[in-house]
C-alpha cells in the first residue's frame, strides 16, 4: 500500500519543509526501543525508590516498599514514552531547538511506531483494544470457572478476588477506549472532511500511553494483585499490598490517555469540520464521539486526582482516605463515582452513535429524528454529572439527597429513550437488509433495553436496598456495556473494517459469530438478574447451594460466549490474512463521507478539502444528492486544512 | 398497507400481551418476589419492585413487538439498494412529541413514587448515616437512652430496639445496648418490633445486608450508619456482606432469627448474664470505635462523646490517657 507522507503537524504546508527523509534504522524509535526504555526506567525507578526510602521502618517490617514500586512504574512509563519517541518534540522545544524532521515510515512497521497519522493510530487502537478485551475475557472465564461450584474451589479466595479485580479494571479501561480509540480516531477526520486530527502528536501519545496503562494495570498481577475490585474503595485500598500501586497509577496513566484523546477529538470536531459541515449535517456518530470526548475531558481529571491521592496515601503516608487520621473513605467513593458515572456514559454513547450511523444504511431510510438523537446524546452527557450518588444510596451519606439523585437518575432515561425513538422511527416501514453490522446494531436495541429498564429498578431507592451490590447490578451493567457498547463495536468493526483494511469480513463466519455471541450473551447474563434477586452479592467465591443450578447455567453459557469470541478472532484472521477478499469501494452503499474517499485512504484523506452539501442520510431519494463536492481536477486544490473552515 | 394498519395491529398485540403479562406477574410471581414479607420494609420494597415491574413489562413488550414486527414485515428483498421514499421517510413530529411526553411522564411518576415510598417507609431499610431524616416514632429516644446506658425494652411495650452491627474482616458481631452492651455473633430479633440497626466497621467498608429483612447499610469505620425496619414474621434470615471487603468477603455471612418477643427477652437476658465477664473487657458501648495507637492489633476505644445524630462528633475520637 503506497501512502503519501503525512501533512506536517504544526499547520505549515508540506512544501515549506523540504523533502521527508527516512531516519536510519538504528536511530528510529519503535516498540522495541519503547520496551527497552520502559525496562531501564523501571529499574532506575525501583533503585531510586529503595535509595530514598530505605530508612523507613515499614520496609524492614514488611519487606515491601511501595515507594520503590510506585517510582518504578512512574519511571517505567516515562522510559516507555522516551523510548517510543513521544517526548522528542516537546523535549526539543524545551531545549530551544527546532525539532528534527519527522518521518512517516511506510509499510507494516509503522504500526509499531509513534505515528501521527490518524488512520495508523486507529488501526493500532483496534489491535490494542482487542488485546485488552481478550485478556479481560480470559479473566472472566476464570471467574465463571470458580463459580461453577459453591464448595469446590478452583482458585483460593485470595486469587479469586484478584482475578475479579483485574477483570473489572481491565474491562472498564478497555471499554472507555474501545470505540473512541479505533473508530473515533480513524473515522472522525474522514467523516468531517478533515485531513487529520487537530493534535496528531497528542493523538499518538493517547495511544501509546494507553498501552503503557494496560501494562501498568496488568503489572498488578505479578505484584500480587489487588483485592478491591475495579472500584478500589478505601480503606481496603490503603490496606492492600503493592498490587494496589499498579491499580492507582494505572488509572492515572490511562486517565492521561483519556484526557488527551478526549481533548484532541473535541477540538478536532469543533474546529476541523470542512466547509459546509454544519452542526445539523454532522453524522450522528460524530455527535456521539463529541459528547463522549467532552465527558472524557471533563470527568477523567477527577479520576486522575483520586488515583494520585491514593498513591500518596500508599507511599508518602498522607491520609486523604484514612479516617483515623482525619481523611475520609467517603472522599474516594465520591471522587471515584464523580468520574465513574460519566464514565458509564463514555461507554454507552459511542455505541448509540454507531447504531445511529448504521441503521439508515441498512434500512435505506433517513435517520429518524436526527436532531432529537443529537440532543439526547448531549442531554445524557450533561445529566451524567448529576447522578453519581446513586452508587452510594446505602453508603450512609446524606439521606436527604436521595430523592434528588433518584430523580436525576431516572431523568436520564428520557434522553436515553431518544436513542430508541431514533432507532424505532428509522426502522418504521423500512427495507431492512440484514447484513452483519445491522444484526449487531439491532441486538444493541434488544440488549440495551434490558440494561436500561433494570437501571430504573436500581435507581429506585427502596428497590435498590435489595439489588445494590449484588448480581442484579452486575448483570445490569454487563447488559449496558457488553450488550450495548460491545455489540455496537462489533457492528462498527464489521461495517468499517472494509474501509480500514480494504478487505471484507466473511459473512458466513460473521453470522456464526453474531448468533453465538447474541444467544450466549443473553444466556450468560439474564440468569444473573435472578441470581442477584435471590441474594448473591457481587465478587464472592462461594454462594448459597440452591443457586448452583443458575450459576452453572450462567457459567456454561459464558464459556460458549468465549467460544463466540474465538469465532470472531478466527474471522479476523481468515478474512484479513488467510483468505482475503478485496472489499468493494462502498460495500454497503453508504452515503457517508468516509466512503467517498479512495480505499486505501490516501495519507491526506482528501485531495482537497471537500465542501459539504448535505447530511449523509438522504437514502429516501433514488438519486441521492452528493454529500460533498470532493473537488474536480480543474479547480485549484485547497492545500491547507487551516482555512478557517469552521463551518457555519 | 397504510400507516394506521401497522400501528393498529402492533397496538392490539401490545395491549393484549401487556395486560396478560402484567396480570400473570402481579398475581403469580409478585407475592414471591424477593425480599419477601418478613418485615414492613421487605413488604413495602416488594410492592415497589412489583409496581416497577408492572410498568416495565409493557415497555419491554412494546419494544420487542416493534422489533419483531419490523424484522418480519419490513425486511428487504435481496438485491441492491431500495430506497424508501414518501411519507414513511419523513420525520414525524407527532411521534416525537408523543414519545418524549410519555417517557417524561412515566419517569417523573416513578421518581415521585419512589420518593413517597422512601419517606413513608422510614428510609426503606437503607442506611441513612449518622443523621437519619426519616426516623420512626420513638427511635431517637430509644437510641439516645441506649447510648447513655438507660435503654429499656420489654415485650408488648412497642419500644424501638437499638442493635449495633459491627463489621470487621471477616464477620459481623452484634451489640445490644439495652442489655448491658453485650456482644454476640448471633443476631436474634423480637418479632413485631421496630429495630434500629446501627452499623459501623472496625476496619474497611463492609455492607450489612439482612436479605429477608430488606435492610442494607454500609459499615464504614468511624461512621454510625442507621437503618430501620419493623419485623412482622418470625423465622430465619440471611446476613451477607455486600461490599467487597477483602479476601474472605465471599464467606462473610451468617444467619439471624426473628423470634417471639418473650423468647427474645429470655435469650437477651441469659446471654447478657453469661457474657457479663466478657462484656466488662469490651470497650464501653459507643456508636463507633477507633483503634488505639497500635492500630487494629491493639484495642478499640469508643468515641465517648458521640451521639447517634451528630456527624461532627463521631470524628472526634477520644483515646484514654495512657
């Protein structure tokens, strides 16, 4: 695949910079140098930590030194970033020197480098999130194995709780990026008619720090794990061993990536829309990514700060969360959920965007109530900041606020309902084509409905007394995140991979994947509502004997759900490498701007910045008008994407 | 087929199925829905669950019927793109307004209903923290008297019984301030009595979940989390920890019993007498306890000045002069 070099990233035109040069192999930075940098940083940090804190009595007594652990991880991440080349540009600028020329490497090795091309980053993210997903999924299999029997234990109680914690944390962190990372980075510029993201270096940074965060969180396991679940409640957090350091710092690292990604995407959508791409012509997927980016930017700093407070408690003997010394365990609960609830919508909104984008294509109808749908997404993201205390209904904090938080929580189902209005209106009298992406999109409507309705039960304080902290809530959020977001992600992958890779996914294997995933997802998680109502708390390694039947049913279904992911991975390998079939230019007959460019997408996306003429949902007209004027050869090409194209 | 036919057909199916499902649920399943009817709170919370379910079922059925109808009636023949034009491609303002209005009305009704249920049922068995705002009659007097060591409880007196729940890794223990503050691993309660659970923790956050009583209150160190319920039936109930509290969280459960009042009095008095020597070595009864300077390996001391309804004073731990 031949690509032209990427546009310079500071806005100057390519021509003024002279030719692009390839750095000699030994000087170029890639995954290998990043790993070396990470290891050197880790060892240095560990040595430094031991050197500065070796007089502390607690080290003598416990054999553990969380200062060394924390510094090792911090320097490890810095070494990783140095190794991949993320800091070349800022360091050169800091030193007052003009940064050297940056090279966009051609060929497959660009995927292992600090690439500032949004399409490369998008594909890097695809592999990254799938790796994350696969790791978390394996841990889920381990959980369901343990729960096969209340009396025969496959793992010790200690190992089990660490598996549960690692599963939750990895999945949550994966789910924040699963759509925004791969599809958001790849598609947003193509959909809004831009040649690139606003801050390509920050974009590359967000990916490579995401990978570092994954490794930091995973490092908890060799450190001995952490026993707190993904919620990390103090004082258990304060009490926990060195694995907790990985959790706290891992959140901070991933948080940096989330803030960077959110900021970059929001600025791109606001400022880099092509001429004519008015707000009312913006694809619904871009609306959802904008709402998500706003949440990422505004909510994540709370998590970042909360994680650092915890890290200080564990290393520098501060007492943010230590009640005996004047701190408060409620502080963590509030900070965590003040991030944590917007986080839930970070994991829901992109899914709504994907199905909103897919439905018109496969129903051959305009998107119903587009404006209400966009308003719904903005409404959800605003309201999501005012509901966090519903996680604390039984925690003992200010009871008089409960009616208020019950109201705000239930209000959020109004804008969420808009998404159903959009979907059902679009299906009305449609000509539905049941391609794989459409099946996954319709499955979202089925699954998320159950997740949403059970959410209303949870928000009702009297009912919450029974369902809080049990398998009911566990099933509820798996229905929304896995049944919603993950199904939407699969819809998006099947839909856009032909654009991203130039190859079609196999439909027959895809059907097997869809049906096994849909059926076994429901068979795994639906019994958990009943298990929860019958009194099984979350995160337990043992349970009442009379619940074994339901738990076994759920476990066996979960294993088969795992098989459906193997089918998916097989389909990926089969369709992309073993038996690749070239994708048509526009396999789904979509009107979306992203399908109007060549495949593979040229480095600059568009030869000239397109002029947007209409929204991309004019499916009702037999001869739909062109969505954009992509430019004719006899026109003067627009050379810069910085032409004040902010649109009307 | 014109527009009204589709909608009329779907509406008919929806009404029939919804009414049938709601009736079946309400009369067949409803009375057996957890947490049962062992206390006033359990009964009220079961009623709330059933009301929500009866509202939720038509919503679920409505969307499912619509999806099923769309899949069977509106699927396309194989072949190229087949654009849908005309009236059905337009955005229908009436449908939008109706949708938004109906969802808003349902949601606001549910919030109002939940609030009324919560307030009328004295916090619905949830932990209200150290400053409960929905206390049943007589609760504050009983709690204040109990803390001062002047609490009394006798059968048929309609008095509120304060019980302290102490979460610790990894068990619950219970103190009975009206009976000299003895501590037990058994949770025995009198029937037809309003119980004020005072839930606290010695280490990390636990959650006291008396499943059949429909009581759930987080146990926070140095916080007194108060929850109320009124027992109405005798029998056994399960207590589980429902907040992750470390390695043995899964095995942090035991069973309690609601017994006739006279039987409870006998048990309480005999346990008080049998435990008298041990009780003397316990920290004096208080709503919260703090570890001494040696941490959990040392002793626990009560916060002597704390009252059940002061958040401020629960923080001011008083350690005895060494």
